[in-house]
């Protein structure tokens, strides 16, 4: 945290000063930049937004391909249907995401923040809109300094109208993952959306508008916890945005034709481009700071200046602490990437990903829960046998109708006294009452372990075994 020092208002000469605990927010005007890393950043902006905005409009089996139907407690992901009982897959997904973040951070710092984080992506989109309407950095700064005129009002209104349109479409798309988006679109056009749909469209839109349009770098610096604990995942061989101080210092302006060695200057011309293009407004020449999101905009900006001056690129570049201190070549630096930490993260991530994929492939599209009827623990049936009553909750998780056969085993003379077959429609859940009987003299009093076997008649691989108990009094 930076502090501002102010002289005491009474003008005392005792050398004391008042120190403000919080820095007054200054508006950052990032300059547009082109280059290798800017190209990658925009490629990921396009990729992530095509997936996000396009996902709800894809169709699969006459339904929305990606839909989290909370009301029906069904979660559709292309050909897969997940139920609340499948929460283990959500857990595995979160574990894979966390390990991926650890791995990427250990290898090359804040890659997620700089290229794919929603805050970065939407800030890039909103800044592009701002530049198209108000102009580049200098034009925006002049516009903000101008008094309010008709031109300024029109430009500001156009910018915010475009921001709000993008934000509302983002909120609409978000809700479209939980309510079929075509139905939601019809409801929006007829102004008949439900209260929760209206709330989330407006709330998500407001959050997008506020974070990407107004707060921007404040989210990354003050609100995101990743900025605070990232250093725990760095080591001396982590690739980070680095300023080559030995090559760049002493810095100073000069003409393109000047002999920098004769002037006693390094390669840094002190143009400030690296600061002007930084979305968080830091000076990377002061060393790595937690505000740096690893977007490499300063690398692209500095390389452009180096090209104009006729100097080698890479004054600001991805490098490591060890590479800078020991003057390692690029091949030597990259050879140290496969270090124990990275290998451990990679091995664990590969194992969990493979296990998750195998579990999905081998997943049986049938779930069965056995619930004893507590109102009738055990009774003597009309034929003299002992009868227990159960309720089988059968879930056909496939998207086609199936006939299931129920059988019971585990104790002698067990037999079903209820229909042994049940037909379920696509993704249907049904509670089926099942009566099980046994000869009175063959089982002693007490609880006896039994097994229910439920299998699809058209596919023997679709089968589930569930255990329960048979009670004799």
C-alpha cells in the first residue's frame, strides 16, 4: 500500500508530516498496444466469449446442450445428464481447476489473470469499446479534462450505453444457462420474466458493468485474493515479467541515431510506454509487484520501442530470477521448467484428470436408492410367509426410455411379491414399492442382509446392486 505524505497544515517547522493511510484513486488510461502477447490475449478473449455466449444456443437431443435445470435437478452437458447425486464430479472439476491454476502459476506466473480471467477479458472488451468511441489514451485524457459540452455528453452517453448493452447481454446469457435461453428470450421480449430471472439478469449485468467499466484494476489489486497469495506459488524458476536492469540502466532519453554507449546510457530510453500500456498502472522497472497481472502488455510495448530504436528486443520479457542472476541462456532457463514442483503438480493433475475421464466413460446411466417402509417393518402375509416392504427410487439417467428388471438375492427362499419389471421414460425418476417375502421357518429372528439387483433388459452392463436388510420378528 502506498502512502501520501502531506505537510502539516499549520506550517510547523518541526519536521512532522501527516501520512494518509490510503492512496487517493487515480484514473488509469491504458494505451492500446499490439504485439505477440496482445494477439494471444485477444485470441483468448474471442475463444472464451464464443464459448460463453454460444454455449446456451447449442442444441442436443432436442434440448439445450448445456443447461443447469435447478428446478428439475438435472444438469445437461451435451450427451451427459448429471443429478445431485453426481456432486462428486463437481468436486473433481474444482480440484482439477485448482491444480491447473497451481501448475500454470508455478510455470509462468499469473497466466490465468493475464489472459483468461473474466475480469481481464471483460475489461479488454470494455476498453476496446471505450477506445472506439472516445479515442486512444491521449484523446480520453483530453476529453476528461474538457468541460461538459454537447460533444462530451454524447460520447460519454454512447460509451455507457454500449457498456450497458454488453453487460445486460452477459447477464441474459448467464441466466440462459439455468433457464432454456430460447424461452428466456421470449419472456424478455414480452416482459414476462420471473422475479429470480429478472434479478439475476440485472445483478450479473450490473456486476459486469461495474467491474469492467468502473473498477477495473481495483478488482485485481484489492478484491482478488489471488494477488495476495500468488507469491507462495512462485519460486526462482517461475517465468515472470522481468525488466533487464543490467541492460537497461542507466536509463535516459536519446535520439535514435545517438551512440548510447558513448552517452553512458543503457537500452531503456525512459519513454514510459511500459507504464502507459499497463492496465494496473505499475512500472515494471521497479521490479515484480503484486499488482502485475502478467498480461505482458509492457513486453509488447517495449519491444515496439526497441524496434524503432534499432535495439534488440527483450529489455522487458518473460524470464526467471535464476536466469537473470546467473545469466542463463533461453534454453537453459526453459530446461529448469521441469523441476520437482511442476512435475508433482503435473502428475497429480494428470492422474485426477484421467480418473475423472474414466469415471465418466464407465458411468452407469442408472441410480437406485433403497428405502425401507418404516410403517411396516415386517408382517406375516396371507400365504404365511414373512413380508418386508421397500421403496426403490430408480433413476434412469439416460435420455431414452428403458425397461428395468428387479431381482432380490442374499437369503434362501427370498422372492418378490410385486411386479419385477418397471418402465421409465428418458431421465425419469420413479419410486417403486417392492414387497419381498421369505419362508417363515428358514430365517431366524433379526436382521438379514439382502441385495437388490436392478438391470436394464436391453443392456446387461446397465445394472446396479444395492444392499439392504430383511427383518424377521
